[in-house]
C-alpha cells in the first residue's frame, strides 16, 4: 500500500511580498487530518552558483559583506535568475560577468539543490565554468561592493576546513564541480 505524505493547502495568504523575498502563511492539512496553522514558506526566485576556474586552475571568488552574518566573506559568484533569463545558464553567464568581469565558452550544469526544502520554495542551479577569462569591468548593483579574489583550487579545497567558504550552497556547488572534474575520490 502506497501512502501519500503530501499536505493539502487549505488556505494561503501573503505576509511579505517584494523583489527579493515573499513570505506566505499556509494553513495545511496533513494526510492524517492534522491541521498545521500557520506554516510559513519563503518564496525566493531560482538561484545560480558558479565555480569558475581559470586556465591556471584558480577559482574566481567574490569578497563581499553579508549582513545576515554581519561579516565580509568569500563566496562563489552567484545570484538570482531574472525574468529575462530563459534558462539558468543565462543567469549564470550574466552573474559571473557582472560580479567578476570574467566569462567563458564552457559552462556545465553540475547539480540542482534545494536551499531548504522545509520552508524554501526555490532551487539552486550549480554550474562549473572552465577556462574563464577577464573580459570587462564589474557591473554591480547599487547594493553590491565586491572585490574579486583568485585563489588556486588546491588552496580553496584546503581552506574548507578553516571556513574559507561559509555559504552552504557554495560548498555543495564546489563539491559538484570537483566531482565533475574527477577530483573527488569515493572509497
């Protein structure tokens, strides 16, 4: 006998809705009849993360302030898929160019992740860009201040234990890229 674990949404109402995030409150019924009220869902746009490697095997990182942590940290280039982006790879190319000035002819999707399936509605598409080259200046939004940092791939991998990257989805994206590059060994 197959049981469904799916909840039925009885009512849904927006709490906050703006360009960056929407929060909604759902009243749900579980298969056993239990009512869950309220259940909050964070509705974000689709995201993209890029592991960008130069011909010299340097990873392109961005150093920027993150207000949630109240720290300046290193991250992978990343961003949201915009309405004009037909496919996530288009957002990937745009975000990499805007945030770093780098691009490539070699973009490979390496995986898809859910930031938090319990209460986030979006997915994150992970990409590997190889043989990236700097072709332009940065084109930042008014709320962005970014320094581009190039680190050898080996140094990035070694620095994971020391918190060189703190963003969970970026660590996962790096794992997918390393797997695609044949640099992950499974025993």
